[in-house]
C-alpha cells in the first residue's frame, strides 16, 4: 500500500521530526523512504563563506571540520534507528514545492511526510508555505508535522 514515502528535509527540527514519523509509518508497511533536500540557489538567508586573509588562514579553513549537510544529518538519524530502505536525493530549485511535487510524480510516491516550519500567519498569507503548496499540488496523502 505505502511502498514509497517521500520525506523532504531542510535541516529544521520539524523536518527531522517528520523523518522520524515517516520511519514509524514505513516500518508498518515495509516502505522505502526517499529523503530529499531541495537546495535553493541564491538563498540570501545563508551567509557566504568568508574568504581567507592569507595562505595560513586558507590552510586552517581547509583543514577545519566540515559542518554535516542536511542529508548527512538525515542519514545519521535513519542509521541510528536501523532503517535501511532509504534513498537520499539532493536537488536544486528556486521553488522547493514545485521540485518536491515533481519528485512525487517521477518516483511514484505513495505518501509525503514533511515538516511545517511555521513561518507565521502573515508571512504564510503573503508567501505561502512549501508544505501548503505541496499539499495542494500532489495527488497522494500528505502528512504535515509540527
């Protein structure tokens, strides 16, 4: 019945809560989880990496431990839970909701489980949330986790 469950992750706590719920549901139906991270180019909420001032600083920056990616964190969560039927996808799009909807069609997804970052009533009214757009666009069940 639920062969494939799509879990979009953006690094927020609610996205990882959705991943945990998707694993619980997936266990019941022996589902494959498709975990997707849609990176938005030109995301002005993220600071660009600082440029080194000299060669010594450049070497220090190159040897510094790297921050784990969103998918690295998701992989750690699934591994800790012992969930092995997982596919991880990284994609880039200026419209995450549209890209998620495309993945639903391309991968023949049976259910979407995703977080709601809760941008607030005013911003949600003017911009609309990714979860609301996905809910309206796809033809499969969508669970939105807070």
